[in-house]
């Protein structure tokens, strides 16, 4: 998928967002090394904490289908500013792809390209955990 197609896919996913509380729709398109793409949208909940972001929806779909080799994600928000992944999404993405390219889009599709290391320079990963053996 081209960079433009990935961005357009993320922008289209905003239409599927369930956001009756924030009214801030987010769409994501996650590209894997083999070229497969998994999409997501934010899904809000009245209790707030069960809300899931578009990025984590895409990750869950990819992992549940056996894909963990992420190379790029486009994240499109409905506001005028570039939509960057929240802290929880950054940590989830880091679990699988610390070198991930992130295309942050605003409502007009304008892009701010970053890496996950730009957004989460001192991340927590498995190296901090004791060896289970």
C-alpha cells in the first residue's frame, strides 16, 4: 500500500468511530511488513476507562490474525491539529515495533511524520523484566 493509500484508509476509518462523548473521531491504518493492513477506529464507552483507541483496535485486529511485524501506522483525527497516539497506544505499539513510522494526520489529511522513538524515547520493554527461567 502506498503512503497516500494508508493515509486515506486511516481518514476513512474516522467515519466508523463510535465517539458520542468526545465527538472526536480517530481512524488508524496499521501496515505490516508483508503489506497487509489492519484498520481501527476509536470506540468510546460511557464509563470512559473501557474506551479503546483506534491504534489499539488496529493492533488487536492484527495480532489476533497472527501479525506482529508492524512497519507503519497512519493515525487520522477529526481536529485541526495532527493526531498523535496517546501514551497507552505508544506503549502498546512499542511492544511490537519500537522503530515504527507514525503518520499523524489532521482533519485535512496534512501529515506530521514521526517515529515511535520520537514519541516514546525512554520506553519500558521486556528488557526491564526478570528472566522467567
